[in-house]
C-alpha cells in the first residue's frame, strides 16, 4: 500500500522493524597521532638513558666486586691503599689533561704570542684549517705521559704525606690544624710530582708553540733535547713549574677538602647516607669550584713557564730570562689567556676529583673529603680517651611474647620492633634484659662503662679531668672548714 521507501524510513525508528543491515567492508579508523610527539620522544630518550645508566651501574658493581674479592680488604695507610691511590691519580690526571689538549694548545700559543689569534673560536678554526683535525690535538702524547706521571705522585703522595704528617703531630693536632695539614701534604707531594712532569712539559710546550712543530714524537723529542742541551735542557722550566704547580696543588687539595666538607655540612644527614652517585656528584662540584681558585692563583706562573720554554736562550740564567720576559710582557701580560684557563682548569679539576673518587669507590675505599664530625652522633666521650673501640654486640634478650608492658626493642641502637607481637609469653620469667658481653666492658678508674652502640656516649674522664674534678671537690670541702681547722692546717703547712 505504501511505497517501500516510506516503510523503510518508519521501520528505522522501531527496534523490531529495523531491516537487517547488509554487511559492507568497513575501513579501519586511522590512529590519532600523539598530541605532543616531542614529549613522547623525550620520555623515550629518558627511558633509554635510564636503562643504559642502570646497566652501566650494574656492570660497575659486578666488576668492582670481582676486583675487591681479588685484592681483599684494603686498609687505609697500607701499601695497597697507596698503590690504589697512585693508580687513581694516573687515571684522573692522564685522561683529563689529554682530553683538554685543544684548549691547552690555544692557551699556550696565546700566552707566547698574544697577537696570534683574536679569540679562542678563531684560533680553533685557524688551527683546523691549517693543520686539520689532528692539529687540534698537537702535544697530546707528552701531555698524557707527563700528567700520568704527575698524577701518580700527586694523589698517591698526598695520601701518604697526609697520613705521615698526621702521625707526626698527633691526631688531635692534625684535626685542629687540618687546613695546614692539607697544604703541607699537597705541597710535599707536588714538589716530587713536578720532577716527573717537567721533561714531558718541556716537550709539550715546544711542540705546541712551534709552528709547524719540529718535534714529532715524545721520546724522540726528549732524546733530541738531551743531545743538544743535556739533561738540564729538560728541566730549565722546573722552578717556574714549581711556582705554578705547588700553589695550584695546595689550593686544589685544601680548598677541595674544605668545600666538600661545607657541602656535606649543609646537606641533611651525613656523608654515609648518600650513595656513590651522589658522592661523586659532590666531588665534581667541589672540584670545579676548587679549580676556579687554582686557575687564578697559578696563572702568572703558567704564563712564565710557557714563555721560558719557548723563548729562553741557551745558557741564559734563570733570573735574567725571567726579568727579560717580564720586561717584554709586563704585569698585564702575566694574565694572558686567563678566561680560557679558568674554563679548562675548572672542568679539569672537577673531572679529576670525580674520576679519582669513582676509582676509590670501585676499590671499596671511602671518597675524599667530608669526613668531619658526624652530625647525628651522640654526646661522645667526656674527656680524652685513646682507647680503640670495638663492637661489643650488645643485644636485648628475653622470652618471646607479649609481657603486658607494651612494645619493646629487641635490636641494637634504634627503635627496634615497633608494635607488640600479641603472643602470650613462652616463659614465666618476666621481661627481657640487656646482655652485655665481657668484650664490651672495660675497667675504669672510677667505674665500669660499655663501648657498644646506641647510648649517649661513654661517660669517662681522663686523668687530667679526673684530677680537676677531685680538686674542685677538695676546694668545696675546705670551704666548710672551721677557724680552728684552718689555723691548724696553716701551722702544719697543709694546703
């Protein structure tokens, strides 16, 4: 009766009258792109970096564990300890100085001839255009060998002299005058280290400041200088090298130790609360700040070293050569190249301390600096006590179960078990008790005291403090004497 088109239209609105839809191939719905693709790329890169860092940390820990198993426990002050510090110094100085050879090349050439380049960038472009990429690393070989030798004596020697001078003056005076100790130990180590560095430094400066270089190899260059000028030709820059490196190293070690200690003092907790990653980050920060101070202190001598190695005439006296060079460049000329050296030395020193402390961690040794008084410890000993403390293994022992007086601590030193086990006691013996082994108890002149963990410290007086205490008690008792007693004591010569 009705046209089919009308029937279909009306049936569409009725649930039972909808005609069966013919199946047609449906096109896939296109996937909507991520709203912020840059963020997704950053997250992906961050995830990959975290995975690589985690894997590197795992490999580092595995290698460190294997090495420590082979070397055994390394005690501070032992030959193994100084050998480890020496090898760490080789890595710290040899690798970092070689890595910044391009900066050192530009610095040396600008010190010798300030008009050679207009800027550091222009110098880099000029050297690369004239000598190629290899020319940028001119002098890398004597740099590597020289500063590896220097690093060995510098860091190993510093650890040795620091321990040597501490034993010489006593631990109490060493702690009281610790900055003077750092300065003396570092200066002693650097004097020896520069004797090892000087021949290689001489070859490096001649290679870098001669265009084109007439020295092609480190050891062939040493042989050539010895043949022409004798061994003294390799050491003609030793005095100004000491003038540059000794103040530099004194500032480097003393300021680093002080800065690191200040950093840990400002951070919550104490040094042992932080993992090796955080400790190496502190080492880099302290090293970079110390490096800036080092660059300023040692720069005039650094300029003079470059000038002497490049322009000192054969047979010319040291003092005469310095006077002539200073007359040519003046006071202002002693500061040529300072900005680039600040960048170079700051980065260099930061990386050196980071590598050195990372190697110490690798060998199972504590990092350098920040080993001052623990902020979280208790009251400690009242008076001086030279006793070497041991772990007394003090524990609480008792029956297992709720004894009706609430939770108790069954551990050492801390809060222990928080909460009651809610179990009936397994014995009728009431309460638990502290068990102090014989090892943890030592006789004293006045009373016994224990040397275990967790208390407020050992209340123990040394001989001087004990004598002072007795004198005060005696004065107090004399103040209550009568007139007759005072007169009797005076006549009998008693005090």
